C-alpha cells in the first residue's frame, strides 16, 4: 500500500512514518510544509529507504497537492498535518484556521477528485484517514466521565475549534460525496522527538539545565497520556482495518494531573543522578537535592480545560488494539531518549535545524 501522509516531519507524523517503514511493507509519501515544528531529523533513520519519499508541500496549495497525487498514485491518505499548540493558537489563531480548516478542505477536495478518477480494486481499497484530538470534546466535568466516539463536540480553544471544524468537514465529505473516510481522536501524546515547547520535553530539558519547571495554575488539570509509538501502531491499524465512516478514540489509559506528570519526571531524573546519562548536565543542577525543587506555578492560560479522558474500548473490541507502554515505562523511555539525543533537541533550541532547511529568519 502506498500511503500519502501529511505532516510526516512532525511529532506524531514522524512516529507513523518510522512505524510504517520499520514494521510494515507499505510505502510512505511524506507531504510536509516544514513549519517550525517540522523536523526532517526526526525521520533521518528511514529517509534513505526506497519505500520512503518526501515532498515539501503546503496542504493549502491545491495545485502542488494535485501534482503529488498524480505523481505517486497513493492507495490511502493519512492526514496529520496541523497546527497543534494551544498556547500558539491563543496568541495567533490565523495560522490554525488556515492550516487546520482551509488545508483540510483543500486536501479533501484533491483527494475527492483523485478518488473519483479511480476504478476497480484501486477505488475499492482507497481510504482517507483523518487524525484528530480529544480536545474537540471540550471539558469533562465528572471525575469518572470518559470521552466516547459519540461525545458531543464542545471545543474551548482556537486550536481545538479548528480541529473540530476539520473533523466536521471530513464527515461531510463522506456523507455528501461518498469519500471513504475513517477518523481517530487521540489523547495527549508523549515520547521521543517531541517538540521542546510541549509540557513533557520542556520539563525534561528545563530540569537538566537547572531551570524552573513551569506548571499552569495548581497543576490539577487531568490528561490521558498516550505513548506516541503506541499511537502510531494504532493509526496504521485503523487505516488498514477500520470501518469506513467510523471514528475511533485512541487513549493510553493513563489519566494524570499535570503536577503528577512533572513530579514523575523529577523522580525519574532523581533516580538517574550519578548515572553516565545525566553526568554531562550535572553542572546545571548541582545546587539542588531533588528536581522537584525546580517546580514553579504560573498563571493559568485562558480557557484551560480541566479534564480529558478517553474511552478506547472500541479500539480494543473492534480492532484488538491496546497500548503496550504504561505511563511509567513510556515516560522513563522518553526521559532517557532526551538525555541520549542532545544533538536533536539542541539543533531545535539553537535554530540550526531550521537554518539547514532554509527556514531561518
């Protein structure tokens, strides 16, 4: 199967690319605009594989997308390209409207016309898989509540509103035009190659440099955490075996407060004190006894949802998927990955990865 995957240089997209190349016989055409969060170093390990191809294309560029479809003749689309950082959406929502709504519309239209031109087995097997987020559902109020596939949409931020809009477009293109779609909504992802502005990598990198570990409000916001490699495996499974027109929630079964996440990272780092992995950073935190001493509470952001939690029963019952990593095993792997891969995140922090791609200021 030839899969056209948008956003394959991003965090989740790159994990899906690596999974497909390393664990399946499928091929990938990675379509990515290479914005600030797109990093080709995240797929360096598979970039020379003959089943991998890269096209630097903006999904809002209809003509360029049409050329990619015509050139590669894909069997399926996995749409992951999106602006995804809530704080950035509050400061500048325009990019989120452009990429997440206009970009999804443009991709849907190109895919629809391409699909209509197919015939036989090629047409029967075509799929458009739209990857979304649990944030479209808004806030859970009861402590035992869970988001299901039928939970009404109630987005709170410009980011989640733009993703909700894209979900509605995908369903409309299925209902109105017969485009064969599947949808997934996932909980918070974490793992290797996560852009450093996100909570978990930010806390890891701040801690090893002896900097404050900022937590919004009281840190009592609850999220379900999903290891990104578990998510990549689930996404390929939905593309391959999901039922057309259906949506699937993907979660990690790991509900944690933001404060407990940060404290767990601190405890893992404390357990690694004196180890070779942490030794090179020791001068930055030599004055503290525990990394928990660096925790700092800051003013909460506007419209901050308190509680997300995913019911992923449908994924297990219909497709036989469940996460392999517990939060503890996944988080330890993540912390150790950042300690072992300074070159990757250092290039992001100093801007050199953008400069190599011609994206510097």
